[in-house]
């Protein structure tokens, strides 16, 4: 009989993990801890033999798989079938936001109702069938081999149930840790559990902000859309965040805006920042808040806790004239450009906020 061994690992941490957002199939990048976890996983598996490396095609999984594959001269075999469960309209929202807005539906999520799906999303049954199918295909096409599969918490949850015979409604006995190896086997048409990682005794992977009391940095940012539905993004020097430079990013793109000054509200800060950075003077009240963020951010040599609100601003016939930049802003502000949602989704540039393309499409619908 031919036995196939599969090592399963979840991607490293993202800022959306910290914020407890439904990431689903949004393409969210690893944060600083997540990148360190990916390197730690590569070291942990340094002596393990893999014939192939498979991954979800989302960046957080691909970037966790990359150092392991590169060390062996292997190509990462990416597939959408290993993506996280599609949570539809919940994606991008925190658990608290979903619980408040969809209280009854959220209870179906908590009780693991196999036939429930958030609007435009997958049911647990549909997701389970997808994961079981792709894992079976991987096992059969890699018969007798040892392979690595990099995916997401939900994918590993289904794999654990597949290997243990547990139903979708039963409580999982083991956690799904970030960037940690778990082992299952496929032989004679049957799955079995080889080993599942436990949190106890595993070293914590540090982030640059661990042990620090991070000062709050409240900031107001504008999502400015023109009549074509394109968003105005400013190009900033990567030196604003030294770890961007270390990753090879000499610039990044973000919506205009900045930190509140003493005594300012988010709305008054937004007006000032828009006037300084773009020359835009808002005639009335700012538009609605369409997104919020709460995550560690590196500003210069320091880490701070960013508390950001994104206001929707629609314009007609407007082109930026950034004439009131401070001397420091003139150094770090490199230019601007109108971006379509499709251009953002297809770009390899560093663009903030994350999942901006999906937000723009939602607002333009």
C-alpha cells in the first residue's frame, strides 16, 4: 500500500488576525510577527524532506510557504481551492461588528451550523467538500510522497476532522496555531492523524512591539473617489517605516490623511490633512466612515497603536494640488495617482489599507 504524508501549516499572523477580522478570501499580507513566524517555521522544518509544496494562492499563505520551498529548490504549487472559507459580506468586518449587525446569523456561525452561509459566502458543508476534494487530489497525485500544504485555519480545521473522523459540529480538540506543522497521512483511501501541534512547550515568536506600551496614534484618512470610481492614493517614501525598506519597498501607496493634533476631532483633522496633502477643501461635512483600523504601526523608529477612521469623499473634476505640505511631508510625499479597484487588485505595490480593492468595489456597486 502507498502512504502519502502531508504536513499542514497555517499561515503566519496578519494584522487582521490581531483585529479579529473575518479575512476569508481577502488577500491580506503577513505582519511583522507573521514574517518572523514564517522564518521560524522554515527553521523548524529545515531537516524535513518534502517532495512538493502546495499553498493557497493568497499572499499570507504563499509568503509563509516561500522560504520552505526556496530552501529546497521547489516551486510553490498555488491553488484557489486551498483558500479560506468564503465569508461573503462579513469579510473585512471584525467579529464584534458582525455580532452587532448580524446577531441572529452570528449565532449560526458560533454553533457551526453546516448549512448556514453569510450572504454571498459558502456554507460550512460547501467549504468542507471543497477542502476534502483538494486534499484528496493532492494525496492521489502525490502518492507515496511527503508534501507540505500551506493554508488557513479553516482549511486545517477540516483536515483535522478528515483525519480524525470528527463531524463538522463537534468541538475540535486541538488549536490551529499560526505557522506550526501538523501531520496527517493518506493510505488505501483512508486518512489518519499522525501528529497535531500543541501550544504547550512551543516558543513564542516575538513581534517588535511585544512588551511595549504602545502610544495611541489616532488618524483620519480619506477614501476619495472620482466619478469613474477610482481612488486617490498618495505615494510615500518607504523610509517612513524602516521595516518596509528592509523588505525592499522603497515606497508605498496610501489614502491621504494623518494623525490628529491635540484638540482635534477626526473630522477636523481630516479637513486639515486634505487641505495640506491634496488642496481639497471640503464644502460640507465629511462623508460617512466606511472603514476603521486598530493595529500596531511603525512610524520612524517607534511602534504605535494606530486607530484609523476612513471617510468616504466623492469628488468631481478634482485633481490634487499639494501646496501646503510641511517640510517633512515634502520629503516623504513622492506623488499621487488615481487607482481603479482592478489596478489595485492586480498590483504588486504596497497599498494601504489592505483589501482596498474590495472596499472600492462595494462602494461603487
